[in-house]
C-alpha cells in the first residue's frame, strides 16, 4: 500500500490525481464514489480542476458504494442526493450515468443483484474512493462482514448510527437501521482503491488497517490483499501508527 501522511490540501491533490489519470487514460472511465465527509476535499479539488483547468468527467460513469434503505425519494440524505450536491452537480458528470443501489426497491435483494450486474456491464470500477468508519467499516461493511460479500442488505451498527446522527438532526434513531452496500468482495474488484481518513477518531481504525492482522473484526484490513491501494492520512488519523516514520520515509524515497 502507498501511505501518504500530509495536510489535507496535499491529500486532495494526490486523490484527485488518481481520478484524473483514469479520466485521461480511459475511453469509458468508471469511478467509484463514496459519500461521507472524508472524500470531500478530493471532490472539491476535482471541481476546481474542472472549473479552472477544463478537466472533464463527461465521458465517465460512476457507482456509489451504498444507500440507506427506505429514505423517501426526496430525502436530502439519500446518497443519490448527497453525491449530487457534493460532486455530480458541480462538474460535468452525467447524472444518468451515476448509479447506486436502490434503497427504495420492493425487492431489495433483486436491487442488489441488478446493481452488481450494472458494475460488471460497465467493465468494473477503475478507481474507487473510500472512507473508513471508526469501527473499521468500508462502505457499510460492518465488522463481521464476509470478505467474499457482494452487494447486499446490511444492518448498521449502533456505532455507525451514532456517527451518522449528525446528518439526521443529532438523533441516532432517525438514521435508517438498514442499508444496501457493496460487499467487500465487490470493492476488492475495483482496479485501484484510494482511501481517505482524517481526524483522531479514525486513528484506531487506521492503525488496524495498516498494521493489524487481516480480520473480519476490522473489515478494512482486507485491503492489505489488494494490489493497488493508496491510503491518504492527515497527522491526526496517522497518530496511532507505529510505522508512521517508515511510511514517510518510503514516500520521500519513492517520489
Ligand atoms: P466519514 O465516513 O467520511 O463521514 O467519516 C466514513 C465512513 O463511515 O465510511
């Protein structure tokens, strides 16, 4: 794994570079988009490049990692709307080509299978942006998730509902109890992964991700088995790492 420990603007540049490379190299680039606070600096940098440097996303398609089950179609916290506000509406991505699992489907399992099929039909994800939960989840793959899992219905942990209560008036009970999420097996098939983590609350999960044993207790540790992962950390998120100096040194000598 490449590990970059830097201030947020530098992390945003490295993350946006990975996306820009795919946009320039591929005729039909496929982006994997995460919602949540962590990727926002990367999206802001992509927006800046679009506005100031003419970077185009018009030929790309995109897939979301997850979606809440049962939020009304017009609810502002549906991830379809969130990603619209945070990225799609700010650049020239075609909203018709931004796909997420359908959390309002009558048959949720069929919706999950259809979403998996859409990803395959697009040729798979070229670059997947990820955050990480304080409990080590990626997308909504909570602890205990199978490493082979595909898109499916998942119940959120109490911890995740508390973490996300800030988007629902501070009330964990208002956070939907279930979601649809890409599985760990789905995420591992993306050709490149870029994970962002900032703030001290993420330090324990980041330590497990980079220095812990691969374990379903910390789902993100499966990324140790992916051949192309970049982990972007601020100082606070890196503060629990025994190997922080080593990662800095590696970055200095290899760039
Ligand atoms: P955050 O969420 O980026 O809002 O911290 C990350 C996650 O829960 O995966």
